[in-house]
C-alpha cells in the first residue's frame, strides 16, 4: 500500500472517527508532531535534528517544535492508540476461496450437487 493510500484509507478515517475534521492532516503533520514529542520527551536538540534530518538545529528548534501541554499530550496518545487499533483491525489474511461444496450450497444445491428442483422431482416420483 502506498503512503498516500495509507493516509486516505487508514489515517483520515481514524481522524474523522476521533472528530478531527476541521484540519487537513498530511505526512508533514507527523514530522511536526515527532519534533514536538521529541522535545517534550527531553531529547536533546542535536539528536532531534539528526532524527529529523535537518541541516542545522535552528530549523528543528524554531520551525518544527511548539509548546505542548499535558492535555495535548494525552489527546495525542489517545489518537495514536486509535491509529494502532485501526491498523490491527484492517490488516488480516484474505478469506479462502469457497470450496465446491460451499459454492453448491450457496447456489441452492446440496452436498451431492443436486439443486432444490432436482430434489423436488426425486421426492415427487
């Protein structure tokens, strides 16, 4: 699945379920969040700069970080848990193809492959 499809099929529906509809969220939003969360976690500026692959730490400090309150952190944790839960539900193995027996039963036949009309004719004779 491409990054754009993940955004469209997983992330944006999760945001809607969380009631976040007034903001446009894209991959760059995650860069900002990562930088802010690194700062809130007490990661030193040089490490954050390297993780974000910035040319210098000034970019990291001035552009990508913002103040974060405990309330915002709790909200972020809840949304991230929703993403994780949604990912677990949607990733599963495909269903196996129906067997010939189940296909006959779905078509109104029996295990021997007889349709209801054939069974009715046998019962009538």
